[in-house]
C-alpha cells in the first residue's frame, strides 16, 4: 500500500465507525484523531493526549476500532499512535486486533464494559521516538582537551545509565561547542548498549511548549505521566526555563521522580547551574547534585582534527595549508568551523571553483569577519534567538510558524546589512535556504520596517544590541 492514501483510508474507517457508535462518542473520541501515515499495513494516527489513546484502547472503543481497521486495511494491520504534545509513538497492542470479527457490531449503549485484559500489557509496551540524530554519535565527536571531561563522563553515563555518580550530568558551554551533539551521543550509545531503555531527547524549548499546551487542555497529568516513564531523559538548553515558573515546577516534579526511581538525567545549558537566571533555587541545587562539565572552545590541534573530519564527511580533501589557515582563523565555535566548510563546499560547487587557499581566505573573511567588525552571522542569529526567546535549532529548522519565519527573516536581513556574508552563505547557514529565499526575506523585512511599528522596533532594538558590542 502506498504512503499517500492514509487520509482516504481513515475516512473510510470513520464512516464505518460513525454508523456503529453514538454520535457523541464519535465526535469526542474519533473525530479528533488525525491520520498521519499508512505504510504497508501500518497506520499511524495522532491523538490529542495519552488519556485519549488509553480510552481508544479500552472496551468498547478498541473493539470497533480493531474490527474496522481489519476490515479496511486487512488482517495484518498495525496501529501506531502519535501523541500530540510529545513526539512519541506507542505500539498498538497486537492482541487487540485478534478479537476482531466482521463489523458492523452493535455498540453497547449505557453499559460500562470491563477493561479488556489485553490492553494493559499492550500499552505498557511503550516505545517512544527518542528524537536522536544518528549523525550526533560519539564516533563523530572529536575528542580534545576542550571536551575530555564531559566526553568521558558521557561515556560512563551511557554505559551505566542511572547507576553512576553523575546524576544529573550537567553539560554547559557557549553556543556551537557541542552540547547537543554530546548529549545526543549519550542517548545513541544508551540505545546501542541497552536497547530496552526508554531514552528521550527533548529541547527545553519543546518541553516548555508541551507544558504550556498541556495546561490549556487540562492535560498536565498526561504530561507528567509521559515523562515519568523515561529511563534516560536528555533535556537540552535548560536556560530556556528561565522565568517560566510553571514549567520549572513541572520539571522539578519530573526530576525528583526520575532521580528517586534511579533513572538518568542529562542536562545542558549555556551557563553553569549557578549562573542560570530566573531559575528556582531548589532546581539549581538539584542541577549541582551530579557532575557539572564544561565544553571549552577547541584549541588549534582539535580544530585541525575537526576540520579534517568534517571535510572528509562532506567528501572533500583539503590540503594542509588550507586546513591550517582555517584552524588559525576560525577560532570561535565548532558550528562556525562547520559553517565555513559548508560555505567553502557550496562556493566550489556553485561556481565550479577548486578549493584553493584564496577561496578559503575569501570565505573565511565573510564568515568570521576577520578584518572587519565583530558582527558575525552566528552572533546575529544568537542575538535574534535570545531576543525572541527561541532556540537556535528552531530558527534554522523547516518550521513555517509565523513568529519563527519572522525571526528567521529578520536574522537574514540583519546579516545582509551588517556583515559581508554572501546571499548563498546566509542561506546555507540559515537552514539550507537558497539565495532567492534570502533576498525575499530581506525585501519582506525592508517593507515591514516601513509599515509595521513592531517590526521597526524589533530591528532597531536588535541593531542597537549588536552595534553596542557584546
Ligand atoms: P551546542 O548545542 O553547544 O550549541 P552543537 O552540539 O549543536 O552545539 O554543535 C554545533 C555543531 O558542531 C554540530 O554540528 C556538532 O556536530 C559540531 N560539533 C561540536 N563539537 C564537536 C566535536 N567535538 N566534534 C565534532 N563535531 C562537533
Ligand atoms: Mg544545542
């Protein structure tokens, strides 16, 4: 079966279900379900909450659901749930579908059915998408004096999660120095060594949004319950909790629960625990319980190793002279090093130029502004992210949410006006956009500055911050 007809198939299911359940039940439990995909005989649906899924899996709803799915998709059907506030999938208990016969079945009205004995074990077999990117492995994480302590603590945590003195493991550093990479590497290693453990990587920004959504729909118990099931919880960029007392409270609860249950927590932040702003003292104290490790800016030799590894990954071999030049000029973050290599690659591909020392010099100058001011794309992006309280990952992601698109466009506009970075290079560092997209963003922001008071203020504030020094 193809991947595209999930909507049509689910609509057929809805028709059968509608004629078999009371209208109120249909409206409340089936209409909010969104079909997500159908691959072979596996249908994935999205439900608003954990409780919603549990309800669908109880009698009598599970009976009509199972029978209908068998009838429309076939005997080998599998059902997976995505729960809206978390990016998770829960395996549908296969046994459920074994009870199915041929619909239509009469829906037992005004009767409370006993809970189907198969349901509970099925649901407990929770499989959660850990949100891990295979490229962020330990193997790809170049070791150097700048990261040795954090890296070895990370390896120890990954081999004995929850059973080591590093709980929580708190990793901090400036932007682009490897927090996300290292914390993901820990998650990946746990999955290799302990496949049965439930691992979840979540950015503090996402956690905060999930919490806020949960408060609206009265879903806090679902939210807490979900997190209590995690064996290894990786929370990235915890500084985004600053000033959010509700989110901090919820996380405090989850932290304590997991800690007492012998589970592993890994936290990252842009500052050491003691320097977190607007964070509850009791939370900061807990962050200090385990090991705090800082990732430092890589030294020259580590930069050389990183440049060699990254360029090899992109399928290019750089001569020693170029590698040494880059390592001596691009001294900021590893992200900046990566950006330089990608821009170099883009230049040589688009313009069919060989990568020469001259090209390396040109690109480096644009990216790190070696000779001109201190204002770099990276700094602008970070300043915009801080200003709008969004994460650096989100701003370069594919999301089309209005406020994110706006922040992204403002970043491009500022980079274009305040640095010498080329359109192609801005695009590649803002989430793989082409130069036309960058141009469009710049003219949109220019127009808005003339017509929209808020945008005018944002841009002015940001320019003041950027020009006023760090
Ligand atoms: P942070 O989360 O601290 O802002 P990231 O983990 O996102 O930084 O790292 C930025 C980029 O640099 C990522 O693409 C990451 O793979 C890379 N990187 C960081 N440190 C290293 C390292 N030691 N070895 C290889 N790549 C690294
Ligand atoms: Mg990060």
